[in-house]
């Protein structure tokens, strides 16, 4: 389901892919996040997604015009996962709410892997 905002003069409909792409671009700017992850259903392997396919590491659900986001991320080796998660949640919540004009109800972070950064 897409997000829908009634302006009084008409409706603004926001596709979930737009929200996912924006949220992904915010996420990869956060300290400690190496990138978004895709998990293969066939063999369970985790793949680091390229910058142009960030939305595939994010699931967006909208109900009652409130957004729920699931982030599948790869974090940097040696960072505090809870600190990185708190930073990700606060950045994404603030920026996505400002971008869409909709409320974020829940953000779930699924750490799919750890990578050493060169």
C-alpha cells in the first residue's frame, strides 16, 4: 500500500519504493553502516547491495498512513551495533518524516553481516 496525504485540494500518493530509496540513502550516510544487504532465499547468502539498488535492502509497510521500515544492513567491524542502530533510527525517523510528511511508527534493524572497512 502506498502513502496518501490529503491536502484539502487533492491527494499526494507516495510509492513505497520512493520511501525505501530515500530511507536507504539516509541509512548509508550513517556512521558504522557499510551498506544495505540482500539475503538470497535460495542459499541464504548475504550480498552487499550497490548504491543504485538500496531499496532492495528495505521493506516498507504503510498502514493507517504510518510507516514501518525494516532495514537489512551490513555494519562495520568493531563498531557498537546498538550505537549504530540508535543513530540510524534517529536519522531515518527525522529525515523520512520530514521528507514524506508521514509518521514513522516502527523501525526494525536486521544486521545481516559485518564487514571490515579498508
